[in-house]
């Protein structure tokens, strides 16, 4: 029909004419021919598919004939029989003989590979036909044919796998025996035998790859996994002589099967792994890499040996009734795992945090995967550590401090502004705290490599934290016992030991808390805190109590010796210039103070001793300023005597700091005030009275601060300044 401007028919003018009878009959004839043609095409497709299946069937028969010496028909009749000595067809006999040569094994492997490929093909065809079976009767018939073909190929494939696995196992066993496996493996002496075994291993790897490819195919997947273990078929075959020897010696009636000697079977496993280590690394691992099998051979063999050990433990454990024997077993398992990590690098994992929740099997997994065994371990561990701690705390030498060794600070360090003239060579903590930390660390070492942070947390919460709580209560009780109204030499040394012990323990616990191992364990706690946080807080509070008690004990001794010094008022009356000497009543106090500080220095590390003497200095600074200065009237010459006494006090602290005066700020400023001229004293007194008369407290406070600042007084307050000035009037 012409279009556009060439059209001679108007669309609006077109009239539709009904078809004639002749045209309708012609259309029916054409449709009938088309239907016949479509049916012919379907039949042609079916014939083509049937021809393909016939070709596949022929290839399956040929492949099976290349693997076994039996005809396909005889295999169908007797699926379970795989004897290599039966009669074979002429074509199969021409394919290979009963010899176990390398070429024969390779041809059999090729046949099995062809069978596996054929099985995958027919399985896919069956699934396709089954999906389309609802569409027509022809597809249902095709499903039936596909199922029959799948069953046929499945029968041949299972038979071929069984036949070839038996032959490979025999050849592998013979080759392993030739190199002295596993007790006497010598690569240099048995070079020819090693080469023969290498060929067998390569054949085994090809068979293992075939098994791996079939492990995901339906119908044969279960057979492959239950009979052959595709991922480790070859290594499992190599370990069979080890398993046989192990069962004979350690799970039979031999004398070596002794539950009181767990080290025997564990040493055997370690010895086997050491003997075959070179062969696995030099021979087997390169073959795995060449076939692109990404497996760590030594790790898999190690895991197999560990499973063998678990098998014996499951049998022996119900007969272990004595706790002593159980402890021996756990220690041997810990030692075995330690040897595996250090010598054989098993498992190959970053071990800063211990073992993850999942991973290669270890011998200690026997304890953690059996709840009854784990509960028994924790109970015995807790009882043992508690008894050790009680024994350490009840010894006569428990709270005896350890003497520290020091050396003089070099002159160059003094020029750099060293705070002390003596420094610690090496800190020696009290013996009691060393014992406690050794017990805690021993527990950690034993559970460090158990699997899972939740299990490790149980050891922390059920053993270590209660142990720290018990230690805290014992220390608190010891503090109450030794710190009384009067502190003798023995009690003073006990306070030193307590203070040093707590001060040494807290940083150690903090270091443990910050370690990767305990941070990983803390992830199992719902609270956002470390596992030792509560213990650290409690020990810090105890440390502060002991420190206050120590300062109080020294202050009490000093005050007792200052009693006459405080009561003698004539010391502060008119004193001639030639009579200004050190007060005799103050000498005893200085002497006892020097002795106490010397004892503290002998037994405390530098940083801790610095905290103690600085607190003692602050205590004495306040005490002398309040009890001596503010409670006496000073006349001519008396301030000079006080200044001499204070300088003698400074000399006591001279060995510990280059500038002792800065630790007595109140006394330093008080002595400056007492030595002011009388006119300036009266002026300051008048100004203070004016400030005190202010009704506005903020103004009075501001003017008082300005007064102190103008005279460079930073420690003395306005009331203290007024009280000191009154001593001069």
C-alpha cells in the first residue's frame, strides 16, 4: 500500500471487507502445515538429545572400562564387588593390566575424571528435564530417561572411585613403608624410595581433587564425604600407620597404656611430628602448592595427631579419679600445646590474645569443650592458689620489707637538677608480693591458650579476682593490726612492707589491664571496663590509707620528741645574740626524724619514698607553724633561734632534695615575718585590722589577697599572718 503523499487511498474513506470462504479454508490449511512442522522440529530435537545421550553412555562405558577390569554389565549386577582379580573384557584388558605402574594409575585417574564430568553433565540434564516435566508428556518421558542415565553413571562412578582408592591406598602404603615411615624417615638415604613416594602422592592429590569436585554434586556428595574426606584424603592415608601404632601402644593391652603416665603418649605424638617434619616441608608441601591445593600440610597433620590424642583422652578421663593425677594431666596438656606452638608453630595464628573462639584443634580443647572437665580444672586451680596464698600470708617473714640498693647520683645529673642525691639501682619488692604475683601469673600462663575469651573470663572471675579480694582483706587487717596508738620498730617495718607491696601491685595490675590479652578478655564483659579495674580502685584506696598511716606514725614519733620543745616557753624569751644556738630540746626530735627517714629510704623505692617524705615535710611544716609559732610570744633573739632550728630541720631533708626549703613554704614565710622590723610589724598589724573591719567580705578578701601578694606571701593566709604578728607584740 503506498504511504505518504503517494497514497491514493484515504484512510478515512477505507471500508473493511469480510474474508471470503476460500480465504478462510486457505488459512486453516496453512496452520495445519505449521503444526506438523513444529512437531517435526520437536522430534528432531529429541532425536538429537537422544543421540547425545547415547554418545555420553558410550563414553561412560569406555571410562569405566579404563578404571576397573569388569564389564559395565557386571558392575550393574554387582555394585559392591570391586575385586581387581576378576575377568575383564578384551577392551578393558587392553586398556591397562593389573600392574601398579604410574602410567596405569594416571589412565585410571583420567577415567575417573571423565566419569565425574559425565555425572555432572547428566545430573544437570536431569534437573533441567525435571523443571520442565510439568509442561508436556514428552518432558516427563525425558525425565524418566535422564534419571535412568544418572543412575547408570552413578553406579559406574561409585565403583570406579572405590576401585581406585583401594589401589592408591595399597601403593601409598608400600611406598611409605619403603622410606621407613614414620619412625625412620631419611630423605638422603632413601632418595629412590622418596621419589617413588612422590609419584604416589601426586596421584593421590589428583584423586583428592576429583573427590573435592564431586563433594558439591548431589547423590555422590555424601559418599565422597563419609568415605573419603575430600579435603584431607591423602594426609589421612599417610597418617594410618601412625594411628595403627598409637592404638597398639597406648589404647591396647600394652604396658605403655598407662593413665598415670600421660606424658608417654603426648611425647610419642611430638616425636612423630618431629621425625616427619622435614619430609612434610620439603616433599609434600611443594606438591600441594604445585597442584594449587592451598593447604598447610604440617598444620593438617598436626591437627590429625591432636585428634588422635583426644581419642585417648576421651577413653582415659572417666578413670581419672584422683585430683593429683588430673592436675598432672592438665599440666602435661599445657606443656604439649606449648611445645606445639614454640617448636612446630601450631596453630599458625597471632597468639598475643591467645586462641580465638574458632580455629585449629589443640589438646587443651579437651578440657574446655567438656564442661565437667572445665569445672573440675577451675575448682582445683582455685583451691590450689588459695592454699598457696594463705601459706604465704601466714609465714613469719610475711611483712618484712626488702632492703633497696642505691647509688649516688652522678655530678652531671646533679647539675641537671636531680631531685634526689641518691637513686635506686633496681627495685626489690617485698617477698610476699612477689609470691602473690607469681601465683597470679602462673594461673594466667595455664589458661592463656585455652580457647575463647568467655572461658578465660571464667578463670579471671572465679580464681584471680577472688584471690585479689582475699589479699586486700588480709592487707587491711594487717594495717589495723600494726597501726595502733604506738608504733614500734617491727610495726613500722610492717607498714613499710604493706605500703611497698600495694604500691608495687597496682602498676602491675594496670599493666595487665592494658595488655592485649586482658583487653581481649574484657570484651566478654558487658560493662565498659577492664577486668581488674575494681581491684585497682580498691588497692589504690588501701594505698592511700597506708600512706596516711605512715605519715601519721612518723609525725607521732616526732611530736613525742618535741613535747619539751613545745612546753619550754623560756626558749622564746629574750635571747642574746651569742646565745642563739640550736635548741637542745629540738635535737631529739630531729634525731628520731632522721632515723625514721633513713629507714624509709632503705626499704622504699625512690618514687614511693619521695611521696612519703614530701608528705612528712608538709605535715611538719603545718605542725611547727601552728604549735610553735602561733602559741608562743617571741622576744628579741627568739626568731633567730627558731630560724636556726628550722634550718636544722631543713638539713634533715637535704639528702633527698637539692632545695628542701620549697617543701616547707609555711615555715619559710613565717620565719621571714618573725624577722621583720618592729615598725613594719606594726604597720602590717594596723592594715590587717582595717581589712578585718571591712563589712563587705568580698572587698576584705580582695584587699587581704593584695596585701599578701605585695609581700610575696603565697602560703600564709591573712589570719595566719595576723597570729604570727601578734607573737611579736
